[in-house]
């Protein structure tokens, strides 16, 4: 369920592509305006049908190609192929041309139900080994399952193709507009996502009901490309990821490190104000800790190999929670001392396959904004409500006004008593209702160890990002034999709440870069003001202005070695929030000529006013123009 506080505010926060003036448009193209496959049954049928048509075209053009799976996605479709030779982007126009020919034939989609034996016979005759494996997995799950086949065209005709499929599809290929269809890219994909199996070739495409929708989607993609955090991270000198030093490991450069510092500082201050205490824990621990937590058995594929220290096996931590539990177990707590709220910006390490890493969005070493709350059962509702309040404070300060909230409840297999699950789920629902947040309920979608709340944010161009999670845990307190002394003077298990609001600093930083298109708001900008002297005669005056700004806590740079025109263009390219041009007239008057990234020229401002206004804007986390 989507919560919208101020759509206009969100649009204003979205920075756009570079322009000579540095002024941002009112609203960038938004993905939110376009329907998804899940929202539109007609689009789902179109896209699923396009996947089949694409597979038919590929097998016509590339003899020996074998098909695997070809689902629809939120905004398009894809199909995976086993081919005797590699595909490139240059092959896509030919495939699309063949698809257009198939569309023009207005061939029917025909559903046929057959027995598993008949399906196997046809698949073996066609020599399709992947289809055979899919069929075998269907029969293994349900030996009595009916098998459906979808045909394009009539069997026996020249224009005929078929695949195992449950549908749905359009009635005929002619119902799909060739002008609303596009093949986008080629990528590699392992069969069934298993890197020990065959490497396949995946073709991504998109399809819409109208050309106008496709054009809008293209404009969105162009805007998304402008905002790509990998490109902006390099252009703005924020971070790097060096394969020489290790894939998936982030190096924060001075400007990126400053932004990260500001995020961390705000995060810590806000948590301390909300009654949390801070922890710092190690990066490694003995393997026995991960065996006790269960990670060694159930999470091993995502953990790095162990290292030997003093003849004992140690493990880089993939999670912070066992460390926080270790701190808890150093104490002896009464029910009067609960709740306990501990927060840590803890760096963890997880093994990601090289092909899955993507800029800051998926890395091997990252810092979670982690916290754990240990509380009594009757404190769950209040603690969850507190987490929701804190989540809103943090996310709205970064400009995210829209939240999509989901509640996942008890699955078929679970730990803990049904009574504690019922109490916990009721508390989560009550907290959401008190907060006034509508939510979608995923019945049975919770983890085996507790129910959870997931929160997605919506960025400036309408994309949704999963960031915040609030997860109850009835499992780890049992595994680690955690307890508190109750009012009856007996040992009881505390309720453990895991929660992360930003998710990870790396991923959140990538989201911020793309949301702002690299134009950070004043309080987050690594350089808040750049002074541009017209000539050497004003050098001393410019130094005095810079000193006054620094004394007020403003992050300032002085341009040097280039012409005024180049300095102005460089400041705009670097997306500096405030730029001040200083000539002899300004030096004589005690002013600077101010130009902001968002509004362009705003005129001359007295230096004392510039200093006070920028300091006030930074402290209040507002834009310079809003306090001038």
C-alpha cells in the first residue's frame, strides 16, 4: 500500500540531467505513471506472448537453439536460450524483425492439454533437453498434474511453434502492436540460477499496449541512465570498486566518504535521541558462533571461507545479530531493564557471485544500519511503533515521502508457540494502525522464526526500493539460551526484534545518488559552496570569505587555475549547491554573486548574510534558497 505525503515535494527533490544552467526540471519522467504486468492483466498476456514469439523467432534464425524458460516481468519479459554460438546486441534487430513478421501473420495462440507421457514423447522428438527437465520437475511435484502446451499457429503448418506453458496469452499474434515492442539487451544466466549448470543466453525485452507507453518507458530509461550511480560515482569522484583490489569491495573517496559521514552522523544522533545505545563489534568470530546461530548450516553458500587463527577456525561475519546477542549474554537482566535497544553500523561480508554484483547495489562488503531490540511480549507493539516513527523520521529527511508497507505472517512451518505468533502479529498490526499506515498482508509469507514488516520507498522517478525491515525472531533467543528474570523470579525468553532502516549504507548511497541524480541537497553535499574569483586581485578577499564560511561549519572550496567560464561550468558539472563569483565590485561591496544549482543566478548577497544563511540551511537540513 502506497503512502504519499507530498508528490510535488518528491518531484522537486529529483535532480535531472546536466544542463548549461544547472536548473532542474519540475518533474522527471516517472515509472509510477506506467502500469506493471501485475497491475494490468492485458499487459501480462502481451508480455508473456511476446516471450514465446521471441523464442520462436530465435529458433527460426539460430538453428540448434534450445529454449529453457521465458517469463513475463514487471516491465517486460525475457527468455533464456542455450545456443551453439554467442548472441550480441547486433543480433537483436534481426530477431525483432522476425518477431514483427510473426505478429503480422495474426497466428492464433492455442492451448492444448496432454498427458505427461505425451508431452515427454513430443519433447524427446524435438530434442529439447531443458523442456524435458522442466517436465520432469512438474511430474515430480505432482505425478497426476495435467500438462498444458501453448501453440503459436496451427500444428503442421509452416508457421508453428510450441512450448510447455500454463499461460495466459493473447488470442492471436496480431493483437500485439509491433510499434510497442522492443528488445533491450543480452545477458548471461545460469540454468536454474546454479553456477554449476550450463551458462545460457538471456534476451530481455519489453512490450506495451501502445507506442505512447513504449515512448514513455524509453524516456524513463533515458532518465534512469542519466542517474546511474556507477557513472555519477565516477564523475563526481565519490567511490570506486577496483577489480585489482577485489570485486564487490567499495573504496570511498574523500567526497563520498564525507557524504557517508554525514549520513552516519545523522543516523547516530537520531538513534541516541530515540533511546538506542551504540555498539561496535568485531568483523570476525570463531566458527562455533555461526554454528550456534545456524548460519553455518543454512547460510554457508553466502559466507566466505574460514580462516585459521591460532589453530582455530574463524569466520568473517555475514550478520551482526549473533554479536549483539553475545553482548546481551554478558549481562544479567531483569524484566524491569527491558526493552534494550542496541544499534550498530556494522560491516558484514557476504559472498556474491561475480556476475551478480552491481555497483553499490550488490557488493561483498557492506555496512548495515543494524539494530536489535530485546523486549517483553507486552512491549512489542510500543517498540514496533517506535521503529516506525524512527523510520519515517530518517527516510523523510532524505526526501522519501512515499512508503509501501507489507506485513508477512506465520508460515506453515515455524518455531515458537502459536500463541506468541498470534500476539506478535496482533502487535505488528496494531502498531501499523496506530501509525496510520495501510499495508498489504502476505499471509503465510513470514520467515519460520517470526513475522515481519517490510517497507519500500519510492524515488524521484517512481522506482520502488526495499530498504527497511522489522523482523521478530523467536529462534535466536532459543538457540543462544537468552533469558531475563521475570516478575515471578523465573527465567523467560526475551522477544528479539531485528531492524534495519536504510538497509545498507552502500546500497542506500546508490539509491540516494540516483534519486538526486548526483545533486545532493545542501546538508549532504560533500562541497556545499565553491568560490570563483574573477582574478588574482580578489584572492585575499576570497580567502577571507572562505575562512568565514569554514568557521561557520560550511564545506567550501576555492576555484583556481581556470577561467571564470570554465570554473562556472565545472561547478555545475560537479553539482555544487551554491557557487559564488567574486570580482572587484563584490570585494569592494563586501558581497558575492550567488548562483545555486537548482535556481541559477539569485543576485548579490552580503558575505555575512551568505554565511549565516548557509549555516542555518545546513543545520536545519534545508536548501539555501529556502532560508535566504
